[in-house]
């Protein structure tokens, strides 16, 4: 099995994603920070009355993203800005079922069987499946595709290579319709990993003969999957056009869209206006203020599904905040409930743990947002942090300014000064993932504006951002240099998922209590909600908590007018 240090090479590619969209929730301005707290529960969308008239081709779906990455190679795409189009192009062996975070359903695998300890998984493949160029899909094609993803070292293969280090031996094409994967260790929920939207898309292995780098260059402007759609054309920084795959195994008997157009629309106000004018069918969320307004707009649906993602402020476990007591104090000063209701306006949900609610082994109540200024003063005294101490808070342009202003205001109540530092996204990524002396590190950081896992596993979620193996020394994103033995133990044990789930339940309960109360690495700000905007005449949308802001285009259709 791969060493832990090699598990998350995909995350390292974020370091080179200069200016790429993070796909996190937009927090808006810092106005109204001191408003009274309200309910933090997401509000169901209201969409009474007729919406904007459709003045374009009804069989074309138009999607507005803040940014997209023209990369259609399952071995390399890793950013949300690349996953969205690829989710309609490439199939995986399994798919998450409906809006469940834990149930999977067969996709290119019709049936799964395992041995007793769930270390060997056998997949009976769906017959009659073809790639978009007409090439048959079978066990040999699957093995070749997975091998390419793992060995290409382009980033996304880390999802598989965590368990498959020798695909030649561990993946066996028993016959054209059967693949056997020997993981070498017990992994009871390997089906969750095979349903991931990261690194599990199955490309036609024939792409290796097209262009340079085993077809990677060709896949920057072309696609070849078994999914419902395929790339027709790409205009980087502007537009992706996808059309129906004529060889799609699911057929085209329903009213699915004939064409998908994905537009890059970086201005949040333009995305909102495009929904109101009828120019867009689906749009990535804008500011909390825009989302609140669109919840009441006729003909527009605003999503409200809680996702497997968290927003947080990183607390540096060094300098003035080195001691757990100091980080406890900062948590007791930040009004999370107020932030959720007044700043984000319910576009994130109140955290109940370091882990999202829908994650396996989640322990509700292991973190409870609380403001207690007197206790914070006492803890700071115990930690030796004196009034007048200056702390730095770092955020990147467009994300985290409101949290910083509120943090600055609250810490002034105990005599701490907060210097707010705004940087470009690449600079913040570099600060989080590059070793630097303590004097050059921010004491607090809005980080990457949210985090979610490749699949529903707390170890997968925590390793790059909370483990000793995820610190900048390893070029990952534990920018607070947080290290806790019990937390590391839970993360390490969670990758192998021993068949005795009671052991993991205990370990993760302990780890969440430690991080939520005793030795906090963060201020948990809120759980990410999918607040995508959709026209109400677009039917078939189901938000799955694991597939952050991704859309099953094949399932969508336009209602008859």
C-alpha cells in the first residue's frame, strides 16, 4: 500500500492552480456583522409564479460557472472547476445514490462481490457499453484506464494509488465482463471510493496513442468516455460545448438535453442577473445577499442540500497560538452563530463537529459554537498571551474578508490586535503548502475557503489538512502545522477501515472531541451547502452531498411549456 506521504499528490496540484476557482461559498461583504443572530438552518427555496421567459433553444442547457479548467483527463482533473463538465463525460464503476452520502448504486459495474474481509473486490461489468468513439468497454479497458490514471502521475490517480500500488498485479481482468481488484488490506467501503468524482472516471485507454503525454495533451480539448456527453468544442476562459454521446449505453429515450454549454462567468452579479434574465439554466452561487434574494425570485430554485464540506479559519499551532489554551480562547471569542446567520445569511450550516454532519463517524456535539469572553481572557492568561499581542489573519481576494473583520473586532475585546492581510489566491496557496519560518507564517488564515473529501471517509478528509503528514513540509495544506497523536492515529487507522467499526467509532469520537474542545486546530465556520441556482423548468436535479456542485446532466430535462 502507498505510504501516507504519497496519498494526496492530487492536492499538491492546487499549489500550481494560479487564480483557479476554489469552488467554495462566496461570503460577501463585511456589512451587518453585528446584527442579531437568527436561525442557521438553510431555507427551502421559494419559486412561486412564472420565471423569466426562455428566449433560446429549449434543448440546450446553459450553465454559468465562476471559472472552469479545460482539462478532460480523469488522470489529472482535480479542481471543482474541472470536475463539473467531466461528471457528465466519464462514468465510474459505482455512483452515489440519490442524495445519500453513504449509499452507492451500480453504474458501469452491475454487481459487486467481496471476500470475507473485504480486501478483494470483484466487479461484474455492464455489458454492451461503448466509449464515445465506438470502442467497446470491457475488463481489459478498465484495467488499462485505471493503470494509466495511477501511473501517469498527473494528480488524480492518488485516489486509487492509496490502495493500488501495483495495478499490473492488483487489478485482474478475469474475463471480458469481470474485474477483480486485490487491495491487500480490508477496505469495507471501497464502493464509496469507486463512486468518487476524483480519479475514478474511466477514460478510453486508446487515448494514449493520441498526441503527447499518453494522450493528456489531446484531452485538454477532447474527451473519450462512456458517459452521456462528450466535448464538441472548447474556448479556454469562455465556453465549453458538450453534445450527446451517440453510443451512450443508457440511451436517449427521455427528454435529456441535446447540448450542454458551460460558460465562464467570474462576476457573481452577472451570474445572478443571468438567472433573473433567463440567460442561464444553472449558475454557481453568488454572494449570500444574492442567494437570499433569489430564494424568493419567481421561477428560480436555490439549492439547500448540506454537503460534505467545511469552512474554517486555520489557527497556527505556533507562535502566540502554540498552546491549546490559546486556540481554545480564540474559538470562544468568534461568534460562529452570528457569522452563519448574519454574514453568510444561512448559505452555510452551523457546525456540530470538526467533521461535516453527513460524514461517516461524525460525532454531533463534539464541537459547540460558544462565545465566552471572560473564559477566553483566563485561557489567554494561562497560555501567556498578553494584551497588546498582534496576530495576523490572511485571506485571499474575494474570500474571507468578512470573517477577518469579525475576528478583528472580537479579539479586540481581550486586547489582541489583528492585522488583516489580503493576498492573491496563489500566494495564499503557497503560504499554506510551503515550509516557512514561524515569523513568516500567518497566525490565522481563511485557507482555501473550504475543504471536502474525495469520498466519504474522515481520514481522506483530514489527512491533507490536519495530520502530521499533511503539513507544508510535505507540501500539503495543514498550514497551521497541527499535530496531535490521537488525531493522527484515527486518520491512519481510518484508511484501512478495520472490519471492527466499533474501534473506528471510538477513535473518531475521541479525535473529534480533542479537535472540537481540547486541542482545536481551527475555528469551524460552517458546513457548506449547495446553493446552486436553477430555473424551475429544469427538472431532475438531485444534489448529492459527496458531489460538491456537480450536476448529473443526463438526468436533467426541461419541463414542457
